[in-house]
């Protein structure tokens, strides 16, 4: 699923999912409803294995199917995606991909997506993006920037894009949110890579090793100092003067924090799943006096440790591994939080005196605008929660 989501943003490419009928069905059923893939006859193709292929190997069937695929679709690039059964029986899809690439003269890139080793779809996204490095070639710098890792929203609507445009910076590759195979091949012309999601870090690191292109980590930070730091690093690498209006945007963000801090202090909440960087955001909210009672997260890395230590200076929340609302519902009565940050059923929460904080619009934001939007949503939801609690006499 994650691999399909990534390939959906790469024009002129084809995804070939190899596996049992059940595994290939799920990916195809998703893509036939996607305009990016072109419906049932679109850019998602399946090679369905039977008992014979599982017993004696899938290479022969894949090679036969590939000949038909090339003749019918004529893609510029193919992502050859494995599934659990392929990884279990041990077929060498790296070698198969290399042989097909030599035979047909186009990039055939293996993407290993053994779900029994993964906890969600994100590794599929990450591995599909990372393998794109194999297509890239050395070329002269054109002083552009690549945007790596944006999954949702339109980069052209963000504050970061506006700052780059005002500085006259050319935007190069945008992966996986919209690019062509040629864009990927010429991605090494960039002067800097901007990484806006963890799924793109391995690719940025590979490009740094292979081509010497530095990268700036510019996630959906909400702490104004982190945002300002990212801007400074970016324009430093670009060897350009920092846009003057950034100081004003920074000060405006600080003023909004001071203005709303009193209304947010002491407000308890459960964190579910949002577009923000989990521990950075919860660190920010804790610094405002808010009280996280439960933080749900699908991963914890070294980069999260400083934020976690700072959170512990304010409070000591429960942390669980996945954002799964079903088994956590009994917790609402036990903890009685004011807010739920993430996806839940609004009516169910309202009956418990809890307001939901909607944040999906942040998916299309980068820069100080993220801070302002989050504060606005928090204040709005706190007022709703207080009204709900009055109605319930809580």
C-alpha cells in the first residue's frame, strides 16, 4: 500500500506487485479508484502467483509477465514490489530486477515490502522513495532545491514555498507528491534537499553520500525556534540572505503563543495521530502548560529523546505504540481529558465531554503557519470542550 502511494506521484512509472491473489487484489482495488493511476487499466499491474510458483520459484512467471507489461504499457520506469510470500520463499528480486533492467533498457527497481516485518505502510513509502536514488545521475548544479517526503497537500501553497519564490530559488524534484521519471534522474542538479518527512531521510542521506548534496530537515515543526533554525540552515546552504520577513513571522508566532498560553494551561489531552512530528509537538504543548495524558506513536527514535526528556520536566504521560481508537475507549472515562488530538468519532467524544482537535489541514503547511494554525485549532477545541462539560455537568 505504501509503495503504491509513492508510485502514484511518479508519472511515467509503473508499479508491478508480485504475490498471491489476495495481496495483489488489495493494492489493485485501491489504485483503480485513484486518478493518479488511471483506473482499472492504469499504472498498477499484478503478477499473481499460484502454488507452483511458490514451490518452484516465481522468476519464470515474472519474466514472462514482464514482456507483456513492457509491450502494453511502455513505461519509463518500473517498481517491482514484493509481498510476504516472495520474501518468505527467498526469490532474489534484486537480481531479477537487474536482469530485467538490462534486458529492456529501463530502470526496474525492486521494492521489498514484507508486511510481516512492518507495522504500517510507511516502510513501503520510504523504500520506494529511497530506491529512486538508483536512477539518479551526476549533473551540474542549477542551484535548485528538491522537496523530499511531502505526501499530502500542495507545496506551492505553503509559507516555505513562498519564501523560496521570493528569494528566486528554483524548485526541482518533488518526491513523492508529484514528479516525472526524468525529474528523478536529474535530481542531483539540486544544491540542497529539503526533507519534510522522516520517510525521505534515507534518500537524502544516500544523495549526500553519492553526490555531496546537503539536506535540511524541515518537518512540520510547531516550535518557532525549530522553524527559524530550519530556515536559517536552508538559506545558509543556498548561500542566500535570509528573507527579512522571517523575523516578523517568528515574532508573530511568539506573540500568538503568549496570547493563547493562559487559555491552554492545564488542559489535558490524548494524542492520537496528526500530521505533526509527534514528540516535538507534544514537547511544545507541554511547554504551554498543557498536559498530555496518553501519547500514541508508531515509532521512537534517537531524535525524539531530547523532546521526551523535556516533556518529563513538565509531566509524565502514558505512551503506547499505535493510534488505535478501539481498545483505548475505556480510557476516556478513566482520564477524562478535555481534548483528543487526531482522528476519532466526534459525537462519541462529545458524549464524554471531550472535543476533537482537527489538524489535517496542516498536511499542506510548512513554516510558521503551522504554529498559528495549531494554536487556533487548540483554542477553538478547548472552548468546545468546556461547553460540552457544562452540558454534562462535569
